[in-house]
C-alpha cells in the first residue's frame, strides 16, 4: 500500500523542491519555478523562509517501507534501539529519528546552502531576507 503524503513535503528529498507546489511538475521545471517564486516574492517585499526537516524521514519505524536511507545503511542513518537493532528510537514523534550526529550529516545539513547556490545565492541560509 503506497504512503499518503498529508504534509506536502517529503523528508527524504532534502535537495528537491516539493513537486505538488509546481505549476508544471511533469516538465522538470521545479528549480526554475522555485527560483522564480523567490524572486517574485522578494520583488513584492516578502521574505522567504526555507523549512527543511532533518530529524526524521518518511520511512517510518520497523514496519514502514525501505525506499531510501533504510536500504542504504540503516545503522548509520537512524538511531536504533540498542536492545534490538530492528527497532527505531523515536525522539521526533514520527516513528524514527535521523542520526544527524554521524559525519555523513553534511549531505543533509548542506542542502539549504546548496539550494541557495542553485537559486543564485551564496553562503549558509536559514532565511532569505528581502534584497535591499
């Protein structure tokens, strides 16, 4: 049974703009549309805040599907229960907790900077202030 995305984002695609927010998702214009949206909002005097979730993924607990990090290296990417490594520690309230303490975390925490560079910006970003 496929998962239903009720929230409007995926916690697996840290580098991908949300498809459902695109006017033409089939055309592969996600990044261009996102970049154009940010420019239009800035032109209107509206700041843009990028909200990226790093504390869990949508793969769920031991009963959930394995379509990304679970299948790559479960012990590296997740906090597992020390008494039985098939179970996940759930500090996020979302059935699993991503192990952001592992050195591979740079792939996750670098995504805002990568998105900012891809959209013609530079440096680390938590918000994109309206240009002066």
